[in-house]
C-alpha cells in the first residue's frame, strides 16, 4: 500500500491531527477576537486567518526548548505550538495584567516570552530579522546547536532590516530560517507594486544562500521545507529564505477596510483554498480523521476559546503604577 503524504514526510497520524488542532485553535481564537473587537470589548486585532497552515507546518519543524523564535505579529499559530495558550492570547487581546507578552503594555501580536524562547516583537516591522541573526551569531560563537526562525510579511522583505540581516547571515553562514509569509498584500499594496522579481525567494541568491517558494496553504510541504532549512543551518550551510505563498482572508487589521483595494470576488475565490478546509479534506481522505474525530477536535477548541475569553474578560487590568516599569532604571 502506498504511503500517504504525511507518512512520506515522516509525520505520524497523531502529529497531523495535532497540526489540524493547532490550525483550528488559531483560527477560532482569531475569529473570536474579531467578534470581541466589533462588540467594543477589545481594541485591536491583527489576524492569522489564511496563514495557519504555513505557521503550524513551520513550528512543527522547529525544536521546542532549544530553537528560538523571532516571529512577526500574525504568527499566532507558531507561538501556540511553542507553548502559548488560548488564555495567553485572550489576556493579550484584553490588555490584562497577566498578558505574558507585555503585561498588557503592548498591542496584540507582539509575542514574547523567555520561557518559550520567543524574542519580544517590536512595533516597527522587520526589526525582528536582525535580532534573529544576532541570536544565530551568538549560538555559533557559543557552539550551541540550535536554529532561529524569523517570520515577516512580503512587504517587510522590502525593508532595510531584511536586507542587512540576510546579508550578514549569508556572509557568516548562520543557522537562520527567514520565513516570508507572502499573503499578497502589504496592508493595501499588492505584490506587483512591491517587487519586480518573480518571487520573494529569488532574493536569496543575492545573499549567497538558498531560496525556495512553497505552497503556504499546505502544512506538510511547509514542514518539509522548514525541516530541511533547519538541518542545513545546523550543518553549517547557512540560512534559507522560504517564501510561503498564501492569502490573507481578512483585512490587514481591525482598523482596515480591505474593500477599497481588493474585490470581494478575489477574496471569495481565495476562500476556496482555505487551509483549514483543504487540510481537513486531506486528513479524511488519508483515513486519519473521521467526522467523529473532527467534531471532537472542534468541540475541544470551542471549549478552550470560550473558557479563555471568559477568563481574560474577568482578569484584572495592570495596576496604574505599573506604567513606570521597564521605562526608568530601578
């Protein structure tokens, strides 16, 4: 009997079910946050919808506890796999005291936490890229066997930080995975107005390392690409630029009206390739998930999101005095 695609990739039935669980969890947290925003309960949402497959596939290929993440603001799926929870995500959305990313001091999507090896994100985009390169340089100098994952949108690949980071990592052959989540729009600017080359992956050649373009709607393909990139980095062969091609299914953020720059037909067409639906279909076809298992996962996710929402809504806000923390020398 021929092997299924996930088996060929070295993934067990349980691992791909776990992948689906994390994809669905990221989606349902995100959808709930939009409802809370529209109800006036949380101030801001920046979404991962449509990007879950690439995020989960990538995170599964990294090594928790040893590797480092320098994610960008959409990477909810990645940080969930590395150990953040639905509660953590909701505490952040409500800007509560126990938000693990910043204690309610930073807008949502600025993931961070020493215990998960997640470097705290910054508001200007792409600053995480040179930081990731710095962590990789330190690891090389200390002879530690680890890789660093850093993600960014295709718009960020036009920033100086990306070019400086990629150039330095290429020269020093550092174990960095540059993971570009190409969702076709830098806020309202379409891809064709952002870069003249065929794909973001083509840029890697200028820095002397490998660049690959993959289907970001496919978690298995993403897993394999990131796994290989990680192994190359650990062998001393330097960084890899991975362009995961996907589509952002919702506006840039809760403050954006995407109707002014893209047609509803385009968005509806993209929804046919929604990775949650296509991966569920694959799992059923592979005989890994039946309707009962799908319902079980769906119920588990709903319960987690409901409990997290209630918990975060009722959790305390930071003390007023805390505004002085981490600002002045103490």
